[in-house]
């Protein structure tokens, strides 16, 4: 073992006497030749290395260890063991000292001012929140979102905050009322569920309203009909809110299929929940009005073409009436409007299964086809309600994006803000 080190022999000797009092130097005293490290015996090398590790390990040194085995005499081995025991004794004493110091520190009161006080913590949290908010606005600006959209988002958040008490009441009713049957399975798909809102009075059979919620074909959900279900249930009417696959989980064909399957379930099982089979009404709102109208027309076409042999699990004759609220029934005239409103043309065409789907899933266009005349005659009475100032879906698809009605519109306006279209105008009078 070869050791090169830069320290004085007297320092080494003093360290040895301090930590190993029982150790005696032999005479003559060993002399260290710093210029010739090869003159150190294996025993002296081990001695110096142990002392350095135990006491003066902070000194700079450069160790070059030769891994070749060395032969020691029995006295050298005994001397080495003694030195090792002394080093262990020193380390144990250092551990005891450190443990005593830590225990004394623990003895101090725990509520010592080692943490920031409450005011400083609040100030730090406020500063971090401001920084994150400011950086978020900067990021939105770089992404092309201007202050106009940011202020609208803030206004929407404030508006939602003001409506929160009402939302909480409806949510409590939806999740905890015994009159609500949530997520009743009507099909095999993951979204094939419906919610039933039952009246408190379980006497004679009740009328049933099948409601299809809206959501721009993307965010529709059955729980959006909770308020309507609560209000109608208090008036002794059973409400069934149908859920369906949304885009991108499904396209318009899947949505229509799910809705038709949900209508079939209600028509065939409403008696189990106290419903009257002779008073079933279908209702849809916004995108739900479009989907339910497509499902209704598609079912009528199936019934008018029995030669195709398609399975029929429910009939349009089971429905007493259809009500459409703020729906879009002519997609060919709405695609540009939706593009200007943020539902871009490429996304909308993906939802509607391409350009051909715009015509296929436009009930207003389909009923004008001569091949559907028999199917149209099978439809129940249809009533459409629409706001004349509706910016999301204009009351007349031929109007501008501001939603102004044309002069030729067959409507009953009066002083109200809603547009009423009779069933005859929908069916091609």
C-alpha cells in the first residue's frame, strides 16, 4: 500500500496520543520520509490511514491503494486490531455526542419560530397565484386568444358563480332524492343509460316525457335535464332523460341509434315505473332536438318500408306528440354559422359523417323528399319552440348569425320572445 500525504509527523503523533492513549511508540521513533513513500511499512501505512479516517479526514490527501496482499506478522496484526478498535471507539463517541445534541434540540418547544408566520404564508401564496395568473394570460395571448375572449371567460365564470346556489340545489336533488332513478341501463354501449324522475304520488298511471338533452353533439349528458325532471315530477309527470354517445366517442349515426334504443326501452318498460302507455311524449333541446327528430323520422321511414325486414322495437304511433326546443333541423344552412361560432367546419363534418351526412341528417330536407311521403304521414303532431334571439342556433337557418327571422316565417310572435312553428309547417303543408 502506497500513501502520499501532506501533513507533519508531529500532528500525526499528537493525534495518535490523543485518541489511543494506551498506544506506545517504539524506539527509535519512526521517521516518515515524505519524499519516498515506498519506505513506509504496511503497518505504518495502515496506522496513518486509520488515524486520518477517524480524526483528520478533512485534510486534503491523495491516496493510491495497492490491492496486492501484504504479509503481516502477528505483532503487526495485533497492533492493527488495536488501532481499529480505537477508531471504532472514536466513532461511537461522536455518535453519542450527535445524539445528545439532537435530543437537546428536540427538548426545545416545537412551536419555535422556524416557519414563516401566517401573514407571510398568505402573502407568498397570493404572489404565486398572481404570477401563475399573469403567465397564463401571456400564454393565452401567444396562443392567439385575445383579451376579448379572456374577459368573456371571466364573465362566464362570474355568471356561473352567481348561479351556483341553484345548481347546488338541483345537484342535491339529483344525487340524493329517492324519486330519481339514475343510470338505468337500456343498451350495451357505455353511454346507454337514462335517468328516471318519478312523482312522489304513485297512484294512477302518469304521463311520460322522454327528454333528449343538448350539448353541441359533444358535451351532451343526461344530468342536464335534472331541472326539467324535477319540475315535471312535481307536476305528476314521469321524465326519462336519455344519455347517448357524444363525439368523438360516436358520430351522429351512433347518437341517433342510442336515442332510438332509449325511446324503445321507455316505451316497453314505462309500466314498471307507473307510466301511462297512451301518454308518451318525446322532447329534445338544441342538439338533442336535432337528434331526437332524426330518430323519430328514421323510425317512421323504417315502418314505411316493411319489405326491408328491419327489426322494429317501438313505433312512432306510440308517441302522442313531439316537442322540439331550439333545435337545428337544416344542417346545410347551419354549417357556416357553426363555423363562425367556433364549431369549425372540419369538426362538424366529422360529427355528421361527411358532406353527405348533412343532407341525410337534416329532417327539414328529408321530409321534402317524395320518397319519404309515407313516412312523414306516420309522424305524430310536432311542435317546435325557438327563441328569435337565439345566437347558438338561429330560429331560421336562412337568417344571419344574429338570429333575425325572415319576413316569410310562418310564426305566431305577439309580444313574446319565442317563435312557434306549427306541426303542419314542419310536415310540409
